[in-house]
């Protein structure tokens, strides 16, 4: 089949490359000409393991192309995926839908004949109806169906999650030809569906809400364990063992119960806020007030980390040298959007510490956002003369660190584990002062 994918960010670029990998002819579209030039040249504008290989392979096969030209896109295919960003509005909780609507408006005026517009972006419930209204108001003579097919990929696992998803959800418009749209989507995902991937068809509102609810649940799970970690800390209990123990209950499950610095990135924080804002617009605000608490527990982690670092530096950050290991919002990503690690690094600097950051992939993005922080090209350089070493993103490289790796360079043997990813016994037995966010277990 021939498909276009609008938006070539983390979601769209991955989706475009993976649709080509499934055997379709794909045109990725983005208004950012630099991004299009890079992708056309086989270079992924962000770090995503496995994606460069898929991109390269499919560019070479001739199935994958990129453009900034909407005329070309409108003429290329009759199925169009919408994968542009839906960031948080400045100064508000609501999602900013300007990019979604811009694509719809630009595309629709160029379409002739029958087309299917499949939304993938995370949007407030009701957006696809809004899109339908815009299409109607445009006066187009084209026959355009709207469907919603939310994406559940995680950064760092984007290729795997796209090609082997846990499920496919398809929201259909009851006023449209639901059977024909379902058949088209089944054809697009035929290879995936052949793996017996669950395929759920529903209405547009439910499909939109599935995504918002899934992210709200994941965020809640993380804040739940972080709230419990606060109590553990007060009670002298070990939240890591506790998470293992409750996680064995299959109704609970161990995943997303890692206590620490909490969630960040371009999805969970803004998605729970947009969900609350939309519930408010719908007159259902009280149903989601708990998400406010989820958000505030999460933000408290960052403040708590700063307190812990202050304690580790002997009660004052002034004049302390702090090494920050990790500034991406999570490992296997170079994304620093709403990164808890970077937020903490910035706060430490504001409070008078000298901060030197090292991250295996996120340094460039971080420099753009926080140019005043110090940056080093390696762990050992970052830790030179450090009064405290903070592990804020659990990259494998940091998890595997041994005390002897850092001992020749640090000024003080003090380590603060913001992700509870190190083995405290190893560090304590080597004579280090170890602090774990969420409590230091007895060893
Ligand atoms: C999240 C969802 O997991 C995806 O399913 C969804 O498709 C995506 O948002 C999206 O809406 O596009 P992502 O933001 O890539 O994916 O990252 P996650 O793996 O969910 O991690 C989010 C944050 O939670 C990270 O900062 C991570 O460090 C933190 N986290 C995760 C914890 O603090 N504890 C955990 O146990 C798990």
C-alpha cells in the first residue's frame, strides 16, 4: 500500500520507517526541511536504537521517501497517518493542537477523491470530531474518512514497539464506512496482525481515551511507588524489596514500580495534564483530581533529590563540586524534554554548586537547553574532584560502574543514587557514603 506519515519526530519518523519495513510505499512529511534532509540522507535526527538501520534499509529499497511538499504528499497516497506533536500549551495544562490542525487544514485543501486520515498523535478526547468539523468547514469535495489509531511506543524501544505492539486500537467513525476503513487498516498492519496481536476496534472517543488512560495509569503507578518510597524512607523500610514483593502479585505486576526520580519526557507529564484539562472541559474534573496528586508526587521527587544532594554535600551546596551522571529523561534516549535529571542539575547549580554533567547520548540536547551547566565527555572527567557523584539516569554504563573506577578522580567518596539502580552494598563495602533516593537500605 501507499501511505504518508505527517510529522517526522520520534513518533512519525519511526512510524514511517516501520511502515516501509512492513512493505508499504511510504512518504514521510514534515515542515522542517532540515529534518527532511537528514532523514532523506539516512540520518535519524535523534537517538533511537535500531531506527537508523531500518531507515537506511528502506531508503535503499526505494520504499521510503521524505518531503516537505504538501502537494506531493496529497498526490502520493490515499491513506495519511497523522503523527505530529501535541505539546502542553504554554502556561496551561491543555494540549496544544495547532500542529494537528495545521496538517489537517493544509492537507485537506489539496485532496481529491477518497482518502483516509488516521490519527496517531496523543490527543484530547473529541479531537477527531473536531477534525471532522474542520474538514466539513473546508468545503472540500474530497471524501475523507477519519480514524484514530493511537500509538503506544516507548522511546528507546520505538522500532520494536511499532513492529510488535502489545495491541492495535482502531477508533472508527460510525458515520463513515467502518467496514472499509477496518479492511484498509487490517491490510496496513497485516504482518503485525498475523502475529496474533490483539486488534480492538471501537469508536473515535474511546480510541482517543485509551491512550490518555494508558499514560495516566503508567504515571499513577510510578507516583504510587514513589509515594510509598517516601513512607519507606520515614519508616526505615526498603522500597525496592517492597516493589519486588508486591510486583509478584500478577494483578499488580513489577513493571513501572521503580521508585526514584520519577517520570519525565515528552509524554507522561504533559499527557496527564492534558487529560485533566479535557476532563474539566467535559464537566468531569473531579474524576481526575487524583492526577494532580500524581503530578505533585512526581515533582516532589526532584525537590527531594536536591535535598538529598545537599545532605550528601554536608548541608550546603555552595562551593560543592557535583558530578551528574545522566541527563536524558530515561536511558536509551537522547530526549531531555522535561527531564527530571536535567531539572535537578539546574536546581543544584542555581543553589551554588558547580555541576558537571555527562550523558552518553543527551549532551547536545542538554547543552541547548541548559548552556550554563558544565559538561564532560566521560564519566571520569565529570567526576574529577567531585564532592558527590549523582546518578540521575540509569544508563547501563552507570549501573555497571565500580567504586574503583571513580576512586582515582573524586575528591570525596560520596554517591547518590537517584534511580535506585546501583547495588548499595558494593559502594558501602568499598568505603563510600551511599545515599539512595527513597531510602538507603541496610546492608
Ligand atoms: C510513554 C509510554 O510508556 C508509552 O507507552 C507511550 O506511547 C509514550 O509515553 C507516549 O505517549 O508517546 P516514554 O515517554 O517513551 O513512553 O517513556 P517511559 O518508558 O514510559 O518512561 C517515562 C518516564 O517514567 C521516564 O522518565 C522513566 O524514567 C520513568 N519511570 C518509568 C520511572 O520513574 N519508574 C518506572 O518504574 C518506569
